[in-house]
C-alpha cells in the first residue's frame, strides 16, 4: 500500500448546486454531512485533505480550504487548484456529492497505481468518473495549459492524459452515486 505521506486528498465543493437548490456538501445522510462522508473515506489513505471551495462555511471542518485559481471554470479548475497546492505525487480527488463513497472504492484506485498512468479513475455502468479518481501531480501542467486555452470540460482534458479505468462490479457501483437532485436524495434516504 502507498504511504499516506505520498497522497493528498482533494474534495471539490465549488459547484453551484443549482439542481439541488442548496450547497450539497452540507446535506445530511445518516446524520453526517455529504462532505464528511468524503473526508471519512479519504482519511485511511492520506495525511492531508484540502477542500476546494470559495464558501468560507467549509472552514468549520478545520481543513485547508482553497479558492478556485480560475473562477467559474467548473471542476477542471477545481482539480487544477487542488493539484497546484498539493505537495504529493498522488492525489485522491472526490466531489462532495457522493455520500455513499467508502474506503474500499478508494483502495481500488490506490491498488491500480502503475508507472505509466497519470489519472486512475473509477468506471461505473460504463461511465468514467473523473471526480472519483487518483491524479498524479504532473497533471497540473496539462490542466493549466487547457484552462489557459479556454477549455472548461474536465472529461475532455482527462482524455488528453494517460488514463486507466478501474471498473466496478454492479454491487460496488451503488457507492459511487452522485446525488444532484432532491429526488436522488430521497431515493437514498429510503
């Protein structure tokens, strides 16, 4: 297993949450905020966790909070902001809207580390998930170039890197659900 000193946790909490109508990171599931579920899943593997958000309310978690280096540029800028501040070769990146995430899923990403891959991401139901992924620090330079060229699509930029997918089985896909709407939230609360 990779040493915790070589991995930083980066949680993206900068979205507009327009479909949910409120900041998703603070929504509750099993009496814990969504973001706390991400923090708990990361803790066994990382020494430091950073939250990328312009919302100062996240300071309550006592973690380093970063503002987006480039504002209104979506998750691509969020990942870039985290990588830019990271001091480790490897970085576990999670969005704040996956309250079912657990350490077993993240361990699969770490176990898949190899010499070549710059990004190791989860694949669930045939879809890649660049916001449940392990990024090498060196991706910072590729992301910077694309952002400076006006690119805003995370998936497009990820596809320009050397990627590897970790395919989940049907049972594991349950833990990677993005909760973006009140309907999706109600479905997991039942």
